[in-house]
């Protein structure tokens, strides 16, 4: 008996998904980019660390959205080659790592600036902070609505969505700082809010980085029970053994697997059952190899010699 290789390809069209996500990302780049310029200019003019901190996150939003958009364009147009057999699908995973690094970098910068300002007597115009924060909150909420659906399916979009979510929280914080400064004159509210934004962002950035590194490390997807998959494959009547089972994610929404099944039965009896199990676990792209074994009781009725 020889070896048999078979692939199961379900209609998982990553290029079509990437194409669908491009326009929301492009609109988001325009909205966030325009507001970043406004917020940074006002923040510097009124010496508000909260506004500068939020503008820094806005800048990472712009970078994240541009990188995410680039990754989606590469996934759509990037062709496979002899040296790039999976095309550019991993581009959005690298983008997610870069986004996480940017978020952490801005948080560290804001914390440093906050420490530097301790002991000073910051004066910030509360009304200005309130107006800018309300505009920023509206922009962030609009972009979040654009990206929310696709953030569940693409780690590049998820990274951008988390950046915008962080900025929405930041806008709320700036709004609070503005109200406190206008009603009480306590300028330190600006610094407290800036530190709060930074501390809120860090754990989310770390989680995004861990999700991306999980993919880059070719670990099994968190949502997939590999033990259950192995057990179900072993329960196929014609299968004597399951070995070399590997499951990993090429990118978000594209999980792949390879597995060796030992069987004395014809491949046509084993492969359809194996593919049905793999697809039920969301592994539409799988390679199954049938390794020969000694004569099996399950197949004796099919032998004609």
C-alpha cells in the first residue's frame, strides 16, 4: 500500500474578506488622521498632557490603520510564489505586533511626562478640553462602528479597533479632566487622566501582542480542542492510529492542519470521514496522509484476494 495525500478546501476566501474590509479601514484613516492633527495642535497650544497623550494614541491609530490597510491590500493582491507559498496572509499578524509595540511605547512616554510634571502647577483651559474631547469621542465612536464587525475576523482590524477603543476611553477621560478643571480649577486632573489612559491601554496592547505571537509561534488556535479532534479521528472505524497531528493559524480566519492516519483500508473509505471531522472543527484547509498498516478487521470484507 502507498501513501495518500488529500486536501480539503472549503470556500474560505481570505482575499474576498480582505477586499470587504478595505473601505471601512480607508474611511477610518481619513477620520482619525484629521482629528489627530486637530488634537495635537490644541494640546500643544494649551499645554495639556491629557490631550497630547490622547493625540499620541491617535497617531498610533493612524499608523495602525495604515498598516492594517496595507496588510489587507497585500492579502488581497499578494500572489503565492515558489518562495512565498502562502502569499502575504501573515502581513496582518506582523501588523498587530507593531500596533501593540506602538501602544506600549506611547503609554511609557505619557507616564514619563506625567512624572516630569509632578510638582508643577498645571493650568489647562477646561472648556477647550471639553470641546476637543467631545469631537474626539464622536470620531472614535464612528470609526469603532465601521470596524467592529471585521475586528472579530481579522487580527489587523482587531488591532486597529483596540487602538480606537483606547482613544474613545481617552476622550472620555479628557472630557472628565476638562469638567474638573473648569469647575474646580484643579489642573492635576489633566495629569491623572493621562496616566489613567496609559495604564488602561497597556494590558490590552499586551493581549493583542500575545494573540499575534500565538499565531507566529504556530500554536493551535485557542478556540480549537485538539484533543477532541484527535479523539474523533481515532474513532473512525477504519483508522488504527492517529499521529503527527498539527494545527495552527496562518492568519485570523484561516486555520490549517496536517495529520497522518494509519489504516489498512482504501483511502476512499477513510478520507471522506476524516475531512468531515476536520471541517466540523473549522479546519477547511487540511492535509491528510494515510499510512499503510497491517490488515485490519474493519476492511476484510472489502478484500477480493
